[in-house]
């Protein structure tokens, strides 16, 4: 009888050890599986920011990932209204591993619902949100309406711009740059995306003058971007190859609208023009590492882009091709900055595809296969 009790005692110990081992193994697998939410798991329509089923350990790992050295994922996010009946219009519905977005047409005067959505992705997911707009002329987007009503003369009056007075013009330009940075602070955005397209219908008294744009960049770079000593981003999209050469080191990323891109050769050629533009101030490798390519999902979200020929002769859709593409500099492959899409929210649900953002999630996995 005593011997049997001893046997039972040791059997219980063995069972407890096995149970603990199984629980540990299950917990470890759960952590790994939960990381799949970064790219693979579809968010629920009735998502509740205040009661997320994801752990703080999960979010900390996600934020650590975004601070690591990796190819980033970006998009212009439009039609934003915060969490509502559908996550299509909410940043909470984006794939967790999206690094940063530019708020296309919806950054001004965010509502309480939008601010709640913004703070959630910033604080929990580490996702950055940038102001963005086209700059052609002095004071665009930020001149008070009563001065805009007076026309060009009223706008110049407000900013202190005096034609043919270089000192007054420079002062006005710096005042304008500081007004943008003050707006970033007001709403606690994470930086600014300059949409620069002087050769595509947006030439004006700022964009058509490289010297003026350089003054503006210089003032902006005191507050945001790699020269500022802050974690605020300063990026340029559209025509980085047309920006003043000395502005290159002031930007975190050169975002290229490589829309309807059909091959790696197209991307190579675009990059070459940007390298040439900044060659007096940046090495080809430095330019390549800041180079981020994007597709137009306002038109192509349903297909993931157009047919694209890869460097090794395969054909894939263009967003996938952009994810596969890396520049070749002096015979060496250099990792690009990343990829993105215009009106990324149009890809939220695609007929015939499982989950949300199917093409973007696939691109993320291609660039960062270690992301679970």
C-alpha cells in the first residue's frame, strides 16, 4: 500500500511536469501566432479600441519592430472618419505592420472620433500619421479665409511677402514653414509629406523656384526630419528628382508615384534620375535607401496593380513587383526604403480575396519575411 502511494506520488509529479510543458509550448505558439496579426489576420468589423483582445506584449513587439531596420510600408490614407460602421475609413483597420501613412485630404480639424483612432494607432501600434498637401504657392492650405478671399494680394499680405524683396520673401517662406510645423504640433501628427509636382500642373511662386523651396526645406528641417533630432518624419513625394539638390539629406524618404509600373526597368530608370539630382550631396546608396515606390490603388486596388516584369523575368502584379524590386548600385543589391499605395483604403476588401488589404499584406511579407 505504501509502495503504491509512492508510485502514485511520482506519477502525479510527472503529469504536472508534462502539463506545465504543454502549457508553456502552447503559450509560446500563441505568441508566435498572434504576431501574424501584423500582416495576416483580418480585423473584426466591430473592433473596439478600448477592449482589444491583443496583449501589451504583442503591441510592444509590434512597436519594437517598427523601430528596427526594415523595409517600410506606407500609404496615402483617404476618406478618413475614424472608427465607424466599417473599418474601411479607420486607421485601426490597417494592417498592424503599416509603418506610416499620409492623411490625404483629411488632416484638418480632426473630430473626436478621428483623434481617438489616430491616438490608438500611434500609441498602441507605433503607426505614424503625416500631414500632406501639394505646395505650389505661398501659404497654401494655411492662409486664413478672410485673406484668401482677397486673392493673391491678400495671401501675400498675410505672410508678409513683398515682390522683388528677397529679405521679405525669405521671411514669409520661413513663417509659412513654421505655421505647418505648428499645425503638426497642434494635432500631434508625426511629420509632413510634401507633395511636390511642379512639372505636372502645380508650378507656382514656391514650387517653380528651387531657391525658395530650399529655404522652406531648411526651416522645416529644424523641426522635423533626420536633421531635426526629433522622431518626426519629413518626406517628399511626386518629383523628388526635381527638388533642389541640397535638400536631399533633409528628407527621411523620397516617395515616388510609380503608377502603372510595368517592370523593374521603370523603377531603375526613375531611381537613376533621383540619384543624379542629389549626387552633389548624397551617395547613390544613400538615395536608394531612402527610395520608396508606390502604386495607384485609387484605380488599381482590385487587381493589385498592372502586369509587371521582375528582374529575373517573371510576371507579377506591380505592387508585388515593387516589393520584390531592389536597386542595383555598382553591382550590389541595395535594399530600398519600402513600398506603398495611393488611396490604400480602397484595398480594404477585394472581391474574391480573403481578409483585408490582401495585396499590401503580401508585399509586406515579401519585404520582411521574418515578420510573423
